[in-house]
């Protein structure tokens, strides 16, 4: 059974999401400890959502409530957030609704900015991280692979991802009312990851060309060289903050990179800019909210930015949701087909065991190779209709009827579907291809 614990901008405030994001590694480890229940997991942690996708060993409907409570308790223990607070700030999806939710998430339909393109890559990287940790089962792999194909279909067949703006671009749109001339704006970019690259591209689209980059990890020079900007030299952060009209932070560090004290010192420097806008795109927060108390400083953080997110493009969103709905229905149908697989395997084994015995008898009576080919063809023809019918029954929710019928007619002993194995490194390469 698939299950998803989801806490997002729709159900929780950003303070809670920030605490969950910080606890992502601990949550992953805590879920792995429940191996008697949780066969595998993939944790998706982004700037506006925290989700744990789980493969639960117990397929019985009665296990849903127990599984949900176990997962909430594990997240609570790992994050230090009371379980009651998590219950009121999250949603738990089970069975087929998990696929529809993930497909919508990866297609940008559940983002703060509907149609934003970064989420598909974030979902993909979450799967890669889970693979590296060895927590992916075959069912989770299939779920995330179909999610990736669905998001590509939405991107190629609708205009939603073209219309949708990223958080970076939305933040800069909001900044336009404070900036009269982007070409004269002195920008300090804090961060050197992929989000920093996206931020720089958005800044250049606005016309900003006076950009300096700072990295506490020492990667500023390399980033600056590859992106044609100027790095902040070691020990030069205070001077860079003093001259900047706009500061954009987008790092993954867990401590504030911009504190109230640091910015106050920068404001006191000779020749410091009189006003500055600080855009904090980090989660966890990169900027101490107290900086907004300083004279001449305005702070835009993710929570503020999300309030101004535009309404979705209705027609494009409807088209996208139609694609997601069809993909989820097909995923559910293919999942249902797995319920008849053991019966089909047992039936085919029974038929071909009988066939092999008859071929041996025919050979002993002088039958030629042509007779063997004809018998094998006949067996394949006879098995075709039951195979098709089995899948039709499974898709309509009547898998048990086929299983019971095959067992009654042929006296077969049919084992239940095997537990989903975690993928090995070789399996990972095959699944990703």
C-alpha cells in the first residue's frame, strides 16, 4: 500500500515547513527504523512542502489508520514537532490518491506559483537521494518514474509551465515597485547552487548587470567565473552588503547567513546604500526576520512572496489536471493488474507443465518437430483470452474473481503477491533508463 504524509503551504505555515525541512534527514532515518511496517520511503522537501512517500507492507484497508498514525508519530519524534500539531497541519493520502497527488505536485499544480518548473527537478532529485540511501522499493520507483513522465506530458501538452512563474521571478516582480532602474541596481547574490543560477538568470532578464556573488563555502570564485559575475573576496561580505541595493539569498545552510547585527554593521559603513531590499528565497530561512526592523531595510521572504502568488491560468490548469487524472487512473489500473499476476503465473505454469508432458508422450510415439510447434502455439492461443480477461477484471476491481476461478477450475495453489523488494544498484540503473 502506498501512503503519503504531506505538509505544504496549503496546510501549514512556513515556520512549520522550515522545521520539517531541517529535520528531513532525521525523518528519513526514523521511517527506516519502522521496517516492520515501512518497506521503503522517498522524502520530498522543498521551499513550500514537506512530503514522505511510503511503501507500506500491510495492504489491508484496516491498516491505513494505524499506518498513518505510525508515520505521524515517527515524523513527530524526528522533528520535535508535537503529533497533534502535525495532524492539524498535514494531509495523509492513501492508495490511488497518492499517485494523483504526486503527479499533480511534480507537474506544478500544487505549487505556490501554479506551473512553476523547479518542482519536477526537485521531485526527481528526491528519488535519486532515496536511491542512494537504499530506501526505494519497486513500487515507489514506478510511482516516481510515472510522475516524471506525467510532468513532461503536462509541460509539452499544456501552457501551464510556460505561464507559471518561479518563486524567484515572482519575487523580482514584487521588487519592481521598489527598483526604478535594474541596470543601476547593485545586487549581492548569496549562494552558488542551482537556485542561485536560476536567480541570476531572472535578475539578468530584468536588466541587472551589476551582480556580485558570495558563498560561505568558498565556491563564489568558481560560480562567478562560470556565470560572468564578480565574486566577493574573502572577508569582503560586510563591504558588499554595504554597497548593495538588493540582496538575494538562496542557500541551503541551516543557520542565518544574514543576521540583524551583520546588516546593522553594514548600514553603518561609510557610503552605505540608504535603502536596500532583501529577498530571502531560502528554506530554512537564510535571513533573520529581525533585519526588517532596521531603518531603510525591507524584507521579502517566502511567506510574504507566496501571499502575492498569482491565480492559476484556468484553462491550462484544467488541461493539466485532465492529463494528471488520466495518468493516475492508468497507474491505478496497472497497479490493480499486479493482483492477478500470481494467478496468471500459476495458470501458465500449470498449462505448460501439462504441455511438456504431452510433448514428451508425442515424441515417444514418433511425432515430429512440427507437432511440438503446433501444440505450443495452441497453448499460447488458449492462454491469451484468460490473460486478457484477468487484466480486465483486475482493472474493474474484480481481481479476486479471477483468482478464485483459476484456483477452483484448475486446482491451483496461488500465492499472494510478493512484498516489494528494495532496489539494488543494478535495479536503479535499469529503472532510470
